[in-house]
C-alpha cells in the first residue's frame, strides 16, 4: 500500500500526460478524415479514408433534401403565351405547394465523381389563369397542377483546389417530366381542352430548365456553406500548429485489390497487386477469390471491346457493362469460357474503369484479361496502359465500390521547424461493412509526440506538497535515508522533488504492431533533487538518471464507442548520468541502481503502476465528434505500422 501511495502522484502525472496524448491524437485522427488542404502531391499520405456503399447511402440522405427544398422554393414567373389565331394565355401567381420524392440514389461514377439521381418526383402547384381570343372571349379562373413521375440527375465531381480546400463541383442537372395533370376551375369550360393543352405545353417546356437551375443553385449553396467551414490548419497552442491536406496516393502500373482465402469473397484478406502479369494468364489457388480493379488508357481513340478468358466463375465490369457471373461460393467447377463486352468508343485521353472478380475451385483456376480492336485483334492488358488510379495528381479516387481519399498531416513549431519521420505504405482497396474506414499511419502519433516534446509538454514534476495529506510516506530526505543516508545527513529536514522529461529533447516513439499492439519506447531524464528549505523551494541537484522505458499496450474500442488503452507491460532501465559529488559518490549510486533502485521501480510498475494506470484508463477516451458528425459502432483494427477505424456515422444538421 505504501509503495503505491508513494508512486501514485508520479503515475498520475504520467497518466495525465497519456490522457492528453490519446485524446488529442484521437481528435487529430478524426479531424484529418474530414478536413483537408491541397499539398504537394508528392507528399506521401498519412491518412487514407474509404467511404463504402453504406456511407454513400448516408450521404445521399443529406443531398436529396436540397432537391426537395429546390422544388418547394421554386419561384415560377408569370407566363404569357400567344398561340396564334389571336389566342392569348396568361398564367399568374404560379406557386409550388408540395413536392415529394419517390426514390433517390447516390452512385459511384469513376474516376472522380458521384451521380445523384432522383426518381418519382411529384409536385403540386396552383395558379391563376386567363384566356383571351380574337372573338373577344375572356375566361378566367384557377388551376391545380400535378407534375408526376419526374426525374432529376446530376453529377458531383471531387478534387483538390489551389486554395487548399477540397473542390466539390456540381455538374449539369437534367430533369425529365413524366406527365402533368391539370384541373381547371372557372368560366369558359368549352375551351378547357385548349387551355389545358397550352398550360401543359408551357410547363413541359419551361419547368425542367427552371428546376435544373434551382437544384444546381441549392446544391452549390450547400457546398459553399460547407466549404466556408473548412480550415487547413489547427493551432494546438501558441507554439505548435497542425497542418493537414489532400495528397495523391501512389499511382501504380497494373491493378490492385484484395485476395480472399475463401471463394465467396470472405475469410482472410490480403492486399493484391498485379503489375506486368496483367498481360498474360493469371492463376488463382483452389478455394480462393480475388477482387481487383484499375483504369485503362487506350493507346489511340477507337472502338474496343473487352474480353476475359477464364474457368470456374468470374465477372468483368468495364464502365457500365457487366459480363460473366458470380455465385454464392462453395464447390465451384467449370470449364473455360470466354466472355466479352459490347464494343464501346474510347478516347486516348480518358481513363476507363475496370473491375474483375474471380471465384476459384476444382484445384485452382485462371483468368486472362484482353482488349480487342475493331479489326478483331485481341491483346493482353498491357501493364504500361493500366493504372491503379485515374491520374498522377488526384486526392479523390472513385472506384466502382468505394471512394478513396488520401491526406497528409504534419506539425510545425513557431520557429518553422517541422517533423521528419518515415511514412509507411497504407493498404489499398479496403473493404468493410461499416460506412467509412480510416487508415492511420503511426507517423501521425510520432509527429505529435515530437511536437509535444519540442514544446516541453511531456514533463512530469512531483513535489511533496502535491501529495495528499494521508499519504504515509512523504517525499522527504528522511523517507529515503535508508537508500541515500548521506543526503539525509546533509539535509535532515529536506524534501524531495522528481522531474521527468525526454532525455536531450529526443521524443518518445510509438510503433503499431498487429502482434503486439502499441509499443512505446523513450529515453527520459529522471531528476532526483533535494529542497533544503520548503519555504524557498530552491532545489539542489542530487542525481540525474537516464531512464530507458519500454511499454506495450493493447487498444480497442469499447461498448461505449470509446478508445480503450490497456497497458500490458512497462520496463524501466536506469543509468546514472550525473551525481552531486558533494552528496554522493557516483559508484555508490550506480551500485544502488543495480541492486535496489531499478528492481524496486520495475517491481512498483508491475505490481502497482500498471494496475493503477489501467484503472484510470478503463473507461476509455471518447472519440471526438466534429460538429454534426457522430461516429457510431466503431471498430479498431491494428496492423503493422497502421491502425484502422471502421465506423458508421450520423450527421445532425
């Protein structure tokens, strides 16, 4: 009990430092996944985010209300129509009373866009009308109009912009109208058929143009509002600034994807990259499945078709064409077949998205991908014309089944100094049943630890005055007289002060490992000073230790959606840097370090320190929410050098 009480304040100091590190690191991770800045595209990514199909479905629920708003707030100007034979039609006070949407879909549109389509749009409108003709007939009244089965389609393009923010562009909006039902009220019923024909013709012709402009304005206004909230830097203090922004991922020759240990696209998963082998026949082991994709650039414009020769089961997707078939898995046996797309016109400046999925069985299988010209000449896909991304300078990559976003981030000091630490290759083609996945390079936390060290924030100072009054063992020279008798002889009424900081301002480092979780290593200066007079609090240097600390921790997301860190091992190796020779002999101190102090400290850490820290960490650290974005059902996955957050999200606006 006394041992834990003595070291409790020291461990509390460490714990507070750890909590600040973890909390700010979690905030930084989510921040990078949602805010960005255009950087030099040569910078490697430290964060890679993937928005999956369920995430896209969530985003579409945010976009379609703007179409409803566009319809209900549409201002239709008064219309005058002259249709010959002296007939004039006047339509006034045209108002949209109600608008509903039947169905909506936000779909991937490789290489850099999304397509928003809305179907089953119905609108109810009212208006005043007046009919005049050359026979001096003047009829007037009101009308109820119902626009039914209309559709709206637009594209949303994603890119980086020179001002350091993401560029989201709304493309052309097209609207089609299924039918318009018109119910007239008023005089001149014998002319109602003519009036209905005139009114319907006007609405069928002019309403799509007006709606297209209004929808585009609404979507652009929403994007502009969101863009205004984006920042590209975050000041952590008056000395340290966090910078973050879009970068390009590596664009490789070939196709990338995933290999699955089972033939139903499940089981163990590993990254897959085909380079030069794309030009020939590729074998797949028995019972496995693969999912690869890339972009093809034809050498010259023309008409081409794509061909896949394969046994077992496979499906090829090129643009919007699908050939071949897939099954649910199990025992698969099939002979060789050749599947072909229809001919399509391709231009040499465009990148064509390609995806191929294959399910193997019966002692393994094979496939071969080819492109065929109009004259019937077929050649294997050349690795020099197939790429993993649509261009060399792209922050957003839209694939047929996910969106990939690459970001980098770094910390800088007021002096302009920035952290340099190696990046690690981040996995690609990530799949998940969650809405979004975020891959985090360990570079991030090490960059943060560097900034904290440079700013002097990784320090712990412990004094007797900070100890609770009920602690039986005090930080006094009397408490340490059995170990350091000479110190007590010089200062029988003195107090002890501990100071803990990185040695020579070298930051601690963290490595992420699939096998071990988090590994922490740091060299620290551990100062043991004496305060002769507690009234003046003047310190006398006594001993400076060099503490080499290694730790191991596991990390997971608990049922409260908090990040839970559990320390599993801490080991401290002490060395003597310097001693006050008026108080000690260095050889005596070094001997006591080996025989007593180091074993004592490691015993304290194992028996009391680790349980004490973990008891304070057991509730975890909340994953910060960014404004209206709330992460839910988050799962943490740890690989070598990389951590993943797989999560659902909700947005309250």
